[in-house]
C-alpha cells in the first residue's frame, strides 16, 4: 500500500494518476491511497478503471506550494495531501509515501511525522546513478543545504548501508565530494568529516575525497556530499545528458549517410538513451527516517513518477528500510559520532 | 609573448612542450618564455627544432607541489617556475601566463604579483562551455571556495563584461546558480547576492536563480557561483560527457548493424565528440587581475594545454583584458558594491 501526494509536481495531479497506472501494470499487487483534490483526482481516475479499483481517494483542500518555506509548511500545511499521505505511513495505513512536491516541506513534514532513527540528526536524500562501472549512490541530493561534519559522517554510514542492501555491493567504497583529491582541499567541514571517517573506528571503506567527474566514472560506490553540492551535481548531470541527446539528434540529421547510419544503429542508441534517461533514475529516498518516503523530481512526467513509485515499492518489497534501521541501530550512531568527534 | 610554467600538470613538462608546439602551428607569431627545470625542458625541446627557435628557457629549481597550501606557496615558492612566469607578465616581459599547476597557488601568486583591479576583492576563474543554444560562461570555477555575497555580485559583473567582449553577446543574461529557482531557495549568501543584483542599479540583465541543468541548457549567458559549486558542476559535466562517449562506444559494438551504422554516421559523430571534448574548453581565465593569467586543467594532455594557450592568445590578441579593466573601472566596483550593500 502506497500513499501518494496527488498535488505535488509541475504536471500534477495528471502525471501522478498516469504514473500510478503505469506502476500498477509493473507491480500488479500494489494498492494506492491518494491524497489531494478529490474532484480532480476522481475525474482523472474515471479514465483508468483498473487503477480505480485499487485506489482510495482522500480529500484535502490544502496544498503545499512550491515556494513555501519548510517552517511555514509545518505550521500551516498540516492538512495538506502531502502531510496526510505521510501520516498514513506513520499510522501503518500505508507502507510508504511518494510525493513530487516541495522537497524542503516533504523533508520537514516527514521528519516531524515519521521521526528520525535514533542518533540521526538529519535525514538525507539518496538516489542511484549510472556510472562507467555500473551504478553508484549519492547523498544528500538537496534535503540539507548546510551540513556539519557529523551530518556528512552519518550520510556516509547511511549511504553505505543503502548501497549494500539496495545495490547488493558486498563492501561498498565511500568518497567525500570535494574540489580536489588532496587532503587539504575544500572547506573546514569537509576536511573534518574526512578526518572523522579516516581516523575513527567507523566500519566503512572510506577512500577519501572524490571530484565531480568521479561520480559518473564510478570511482566509488557511495558519494557523500551536502545537499547543495549534491543537487548541483545531480542537475548538471541531467542537463549534460540532455545536451548530448540534442547534439546526437542534430548530428544524425547531417546528410543522408548519417541518417542511414542512425537508422541502422537505432536499437543500440535507444539502449543508451534509456540507460541515461533521468526518468529512469527518478526517485530520491529519504534515509534516516522511521518509514519509506520517496521524493520524485517535480518536473518529471508520468514515466518518471512511475519510476519513483517503483523505488518505493522496491524499498518496501525488499524490506530495505527495516534492514537499514536495524544496521544503523547496531552501529549506534550516537556512540560512533562521539568517537569520531574525539578523533578530530 | 607567453610565459609558461613548464612544471605544472600531471604530464608536465612533456605535455607543456608538446602543447606549445601545437600552439605554435596554430598561432605562427607566438613566442614563449618557458620556466622550470632547464635540463628537462631543453631535452624535450631538442625534438622540436622550430619551437626551440621561438622559446627562451629560464631555469628554476623550485616546484609548486599539488598539495601545497596557497599561503605556503606565497612564502616558500617565490622562485618557482610558476612564480617567475607570473613575474614576467608583471614586468612586461610577457603578455600573459599559462600554468597547469596548483590552482590555489596560481591564484595566490597571481593576485600578489599582478594585483587585482581597483575594487575587486577576489579574482575569479571563468571559462566557456557548450550549451544547447551555443555557449555560456561560468565563474568562479574553483579559485574561491567560500564567497560572500559582494564577491558573487562582482563575479556577475566581471562575467557579464567577459561574455560581451569574448563571446560577443550584446546584452548577456546573468543567473545565480542555486538548487531551485524560487526566491527563498539556497543559503543566505546567495539570497543576499540575488537581492543586490535585483534591487540595485548594477547595469546587468539579471534573470534570477538558475539550476545545474540550466548550464548546459543555455538558459543564461553567464552563470555565477562560488568556486566550490562551480568546480563540482564543471567536473560533473566533464564526467558525464565522458560517460556518454563510453556508452556510445559500447552501443556501436552491439552487432553488425550498429557497427555499420557507426561507420556511416562517423563524421557526424566526430563533430559531437569534438564539440563536447573537455580539452576544447580547457583554459580557465582569471578575471579581475591586472594581467592575463590562464589556468589549464592539471590532468589534460598536450591538446588540452594547447587550447589553454589559445585562450591566453585570444585574450591578448583581442585586447580583452584591457577592455575588461576599462569597463570594470568605469563601473566603479567600489561604489556599486556600496550601493548594492545599501539595497539589501
């Protein structure tokens, strides 16, 4: 059972309903609780009979605006579809929540309602990315703009557990995103986090600093960064992939030979396009919460939203969150953080 | 006349000499003063007779290490090839300096030796990037890790002058890199810089916040950011371009049809590859200095280094720096900054 915020995202609620319908085909057992403007939602659902039969709609008048501050959302949007969807998870009425709405508000409301795991100061948003070697995970992707070094250390630990349980990597390598690999590069926060990860007893494979190009190169399995840099890297990568597709399109229009070449290579090219399609990687999971909460890109379409739903369903079906909670509990973040602090 | 730091960069001095030789072919009138280990340089020059005839070699024992702090470089590396090359510019013995060495040290030594323009607190590194619409400039790319809002406003002004004089754009649009386009996104420094650019009388076309994907999309002509985010964006973009080339390579090996298609489309594909080749965009120019100083990527090869030399030569041949100095002087940065501060 997934709880959906029907009103978040540029093309909502249309793409939410169409996305849910796509996900229903992929995951035949899934059911939805849909929160938002009941009239609009039910009008859309009329077009999808089968989807209708696995949906319950809950009305809400309130909407979390894209430009509302998280603190405002906490005070004034507690009856929004987004907020009610999160409450459904807390109450055990849904296994996870998915929203394409305001990231900061989703983070704040999830943190308040679902609570963080013991010792976790800030939940982080994580997602999976294609690399030259396969896939890597990166966090935080925009939930935390300013992070202290302890937060970065916790992100490293949560990301490592995620990579092991979701990507199935036995002993994931971890790197801190910086603007040079030398020890003295970067600001004080990053250098301190690196010292903690290097010198303390935290049981992860820390490989030091990595740079932006190391993300797609797959130099490490887990890239750790604050939400500002992480979001810049994520969006820049999406933009460059799009630029490449545009350049390809124009290149294949250059003369008859190129057009013919394109036709012959088309199936292979489609494989690349799918592999680098940002929609295929849509769905950022909040780590460090007592529940599954997934943020979809606000600008995505129904295909992208369906992928965010798949991310949530995978998390639930493979019991990933309980495993992460379990492992993080074993790590006793509080204690480790104290050790790490002492090591600096 | 260009002054070269022969010892900076992963493949130095080999790639510096080979790069100079490539540049000599492209720019037949160029001459070089080469600073570094005389024995190594002259051994390499033996292979390039014609290049030899336009080079003077100046010996230096000292080398600026990749991991030395800028403050250390200022105290202990004043007789390095890098430092002597910069001094040649100050003394009027060369029109510009190019180095692939330690960015922080190059920045610190250039700032000390060449001095900043009146009112400029921090020079910034700028470069040109390919976009869906043509080209854009971005600054800072890594010279300043922490920037206050006044520094960002100055970067915006310097970048605008650069875009007008180097890219020939009549009225360049300017955007501040952020993690959302809404006014309240980002940290205090960025929001304050945006307020200054929006509310003061600074004569530039400020379009507000842009995100990482807006860089390759070409949403604005000038992308303004601190050196940390700028470097992350730059390196991530390079990495994704490389990933795409790798994927293409493997896609075209999928079966006979793909191979044939590749052969037919090859000339068109080469055009894309050249267009996105990071080496073609190698060469970050320091803006805000009384002289031309260009930083090459440390990991580049001789082709990339030759492009950094071309950037410097273009700057010199088109009198770009005097024009920028002139325009910035007219803008009276001190005064504008005071107005901007008052506007917040």
